[in-house]
C-alpha cells in the first residue's frame, strides 16, 4: 500500500507522459520512414520494380498507358519501393501521414 501511495504522489507532481497532440506537434523519430510524397515521372522509366516489391500491392504500374496508380490506404509504409527504385523516382517525407476522411487513389501520368 505504501509503494502504491508513493507512485501516486510521484505521478501527481511530475510532468505528464503524453503530448497534447493537436496543439503540440511531435518530432518524428530518427528512423521514422514517413509517408510517400510523390513519384517523379521525369525520372521514372516504368520498370515495375516498385510494383513487384510492394508487399500490399499499393502500387500499380501500367507501361502501356504510362501511368502509376498509388493507393495510400493499402500502403504499409515499409519503403521497400523507395529503397529499391534505381532511378530514385519515389520521394518520401519524414512526416506522419495526416488523417484522411475519404479514400483516395493517386494517379501519376508520364508526359512525354
């Protein structure tokens, strides 16, 4: 009982362990992967490596129409596509994914 009382008193007079999230933004951890920001279609050669390596199949590459379809709701943010892109055409941002209220699919088209 005494140990519990000491723990309660310690918690009453110390700083809170949590952050007031909407008002105070937390810095990402050093090894945080973040969200996939954009596919640079000028660098992309449509080799389909990102599609082949994506575990949840969030990326679809269509070489005939020269489009890339990216579904962020399927993405698990493992960044295998970013690390294995030979042309460095996929850019990532060390930021948290903002909440979304509707599903969206992002389309990228090569303009040549």
